[in-house]
């Protein structure tokens, strides 16, 4: 019984302390100087102004930015798909390789004097 | 639609008006600097408004306090780094007490020796602020949220991002330390008399 009354007393005093601490806190916040109150009002106004700007930005810009971004991406993809095809129509690297590796053509290059002699002989025969 | 937005703006403005003074006292007590405290309150307001204004208004108080406590923690971390560099550059150990974050050993759950006289007078407010200011940061936060803002242990643990057990420990140590501090002050007053 005595223990219970001790515990209750301790708890009551603790609650009383918390209550008084809260009152002191309220008292401090209600006795702030005018300069601090002015600064707090400004801080609040700035925060609320930012919200107005933030809420305006997504509604207006995000739609346009998303559309523009999608168009740009599509244009890029199409460009990369079409441009290589145009270049392959002109000349393929494989064609070059075939020409360079063809034996006949290499003979032609290496025996140029011989073919020149045939041409000259044919020309002189025709004139005779 | 415009009316809805306007009502929502008014609602959050009312909430900010309601909370701003207490938030400032809390930040000032946690930091000990008026200008820095004003900056922290403004940043917390901005973050709440820009990120959580669409939330249910019942969620605003714990969200606001969580944002503010995180900012207070960040501020203390930055200060710690600055002080470390300052100390290193000066090669001086004079300010080491600034970094103390060690829990106090004076644990006690008995409050029957609290100086009742001090609780009732106007000086109590200043004495309490001094005592709370002298606490380590986590104890300070636990005390302000539990005793001042009347959050329960679970809510406080969410705001402080720690376990309920830690909140209980921080709060208990904070109360014991404040009690000791007020008792010392009371004894000092008696000695002067």
C-alpha cells in the first residue's frame, strides 16, 4: 500500500513536471520578440510562395517537356535507322574487299606492260 | 479546382502559423543560435509545403518535426566537422566539451525531490531552457518531442528514426539530468540567500 502510494506520488510529480515544462515552453513561444515574429512570418510566406511555383511548374512544363522529349527520342531513333541505309546503298565495304582480292584484276595490274604491248601490236597490224 | 487548391493552401498556412513559434523555440534550444534556428524552421516549412502539402493534414505535425529534427541533426554534424577542422588547425583542445554526446550516468526515475518552488515561478522557464540546452542532442530531442510536443514514445521514435527503447532511455536520462540541473540551481539560490 505504501509502495503504491509512493509510485503514484512519483508519477504525479513527474506528470506535474512535464506539465510545467510544457507551460514554460508555451510561455517562451508566446513571448518572442517582434523581429523574430516578423522573420517567422517571412519564412512562412517564402515557403508558401515556393509551393505556388512548384504546383505551377509540373502542370505546365512537365506535359510539354515530356512531349518534346519523346519527339526528340523518336527523331534520334529514326535518324540512326535511316542514315546507315543510305550509306550502304552507295558502296559496301565488302565490295571493296572483293575487288581488292580478285586475282584477275591483280594480274591486270601486275602485267600492264604486256597488255600495252598487245594493244600496240594490234594497232600496228591494223595499220599495215 | 482553384477553390480546392486555395483551401489546401489556407489549411497548410494555418498549420504553419500554429506551429512556427514553438518550432523556432525548439530549434533555438537544440542549436543555441537564433539565426540558424530561423533558417532551419524556414527550410522545414519549405520542405513540408513542397513535398507533403498533398498529405492528410493530420500527418503534417509528425512530418514537420521529422524534417526539422533531421535538419538539426545535419546541422550538428556539420558543426562537428567544422569544429574538428578548427581544432586541428589550432591544435587546441579547449573546446572539447562542445563534442560531448555521451549519455549521462545519473539515471533516476524518482522525481519526488524536484524543487516545487522552481516549477511555479517565472524563472523556471529560463532555468529549464538552460538545462535543456545543456543536454546531449538526442536527449534534447526526446525531451522536446515527448514533454513539449506531447508525442508518445512510438511517434517520437518515428520522428527521431530510432527504436522506442532508445526514446525511453534518452527521455529518462534527459529528465534525470534536467532534475539534477534544476536542483543545483535551486541550491545555488538558497546559498546566495
